[in-house]
């Protein structure tokens, strides 16, 4: 098991962690298996995407159309908070993915990268847990 | 393996099952690993969220904006059913998450709970399968 | 590990791969465990759904309301491409699910099938990786 710490901007900023996952798999010495990638915390999420500057803007834009920052959220009443939209977005995308590997290599598509996303309304250090299954 | 049965109201009602998952992990005697949480049935879903009264309302509201109950669904034509929106919502959120644990403890954020959601249009007993990976 | 190749139409066409997953689990000889189902490539996705003609139309329609094909995407600027919406949809639904089995049988609901979805804007052969965990 390994914990990555990734500092990200607010409102859907994302980081490509494929290389870190790849390295973790290689260092495990396992040839075939699967690796769990899990975002700790309720305003972060994990998915795969083609990591390029365009989609880095498109994805948060669409997520904010689904759950706009400026909407009213009951969550704000509970805590005097402003990140109701962040929670909803993170729960839709989800906290975990599992990626298979063979001969020590991740079985991803060429344009498919593993990303951690920070949906919170402030800059955050996000923890990502990697684990061989 | 363990099967939880959770009775839930319609239209996105959710239950916090973190304690049951935690107990299941402890009883397994395993110190490090991951636990699969899987919703049986096509109108239920699993995710993590900050489980508090506000988000319990916000999340179903946003999901119903995505796939409104009152829209027309081809699904209704197939079965004379009224839960096309339920199916779509459940398929977006997804049926499974995998949560890592270490020293017998789930590696969740402080405000991150595991929930089962019933998107169906009637009260349902939902089955959730827990399994150590 | 096994790789399925499934040819699918564009814009959210889906195929029911439950029988292939079931067969894979039986051939593994394992009685209890879980199977990873992973979509290789950044415009494909895996989920469960009640696989019937109505929802086969409803699901892509709702996904296209979330991320319309005809919207402007920064992604198109990067590559001169037209599939920004495809990437966003695939990243929301996600590339992986994990399904438990017992006595060699998948623990799915009666109306819950495993599907691979092609969100790309052209017909594609999608690769799906199956792996016992």
C-alpha cells in the first residue's frame, strides 16, 4: 500500500497520477493483477480521462453544469459551508477505480490516464491510496 | 462474504453502511486489504458521501435534475413501468466501490461515509454484498 | 485474465457482456471471489443496467443531455477532434466495476446486466478486460 499526496486547485482541478501508479505496480514485483486507486475524502474523486489541456477544462465545466457552485444546497445550512456542489460531483464520479495489469504493465488505452480530481471549493492536498489487489 | 439488507424509501433515499463495512472488515481478521461493496439490483447504487441531512436531500435533487422522474423514458414502454429515471441514475453512479483498509481500519476521510442509495420509485429492501478482496 | 473485443456503434451504444463474464468466472474454477470488468480506452465505460431496448435508448439520451455532442469542447481545439462529449461521458460513468460471485455464480440482480458502452462518435471495437480478484 502507498499513499500519494497531490496538491490541487479548487473546482475540479485534476492531476495525472498514471506514472505514480505504474511505478507502484512495478515496485510490487507482481506480474499480473489489479491495482486499486482510491481517493480519501468526500470532495475528491478518481476516474480515467485523456489528460490534455482541453478536457482538463471541459470536464469541470460539465460537472458544474450538473451541480452548479451557485445553486442552493441544503448542505450549506448544515455547516455554513459553500461546497455542496463539490460533494455532489465527487459522489457522482466516485472514489475508486480498479485497473488491471499484466507483465507488470497497466492495461490502459494509449489516451487513457488515471486522474485524481479535487472538486472542493478551495485548494486541497488530496490523498490517494494505491493498493495491489 | 456478507449480505446486508437495507430498507430504503424511494427516489434516492440513502443509508450510511460504514459501520457495517467496518465491522465486517474487523471480523475478517485481515489487517490490510480492500473491501468490495456491491449493490445488487439495477436501481440501487453505491458511493461515498458526507452523510448528513443536507446532502441526503441535495444528492437526490441533483440526480433528478439529470434524469427527471417526470421525463418520458422508452423503458416505460417496455414494461409499463415508471422507473426509467431510477435505472439511469443508478447506472451513472454505479453499483460498486472498493475501499482499502490498513491495521483493520477503513482508509476513509473523516467526512466520507459509504452509502447505499435506492433510486427506485418505490420503497425497497436493497441487498448490499460485502467481500474482502 | 481475458480480453473481450466488442464492436459497438457510436454515441452510447452498449452491449450486454454478462454471459461472457459468467463464463469467465466458471472457467476460472473459483467458487467465491470477485471479477474486475475494465474498459480499455478513454471513450468507453462499464456499468450495470437492465439491458432492454428502452433503456438502451434512454441512457445515451440522458448522457447526451449532460454532455451534448453539439456543445463546444476545448478538447476539439487540442486535436481537431469531435468527441469531447464522449470523453466527458466516459469519465463520469467510469472505466471499472467489480462484481462478486459465490458458488461460481455472479451475484447480480435478476434485471441487472453488465454492459460495455461506446461513447465515441464513431463505431469502435472496444476491449474489455476481465480478471478474477
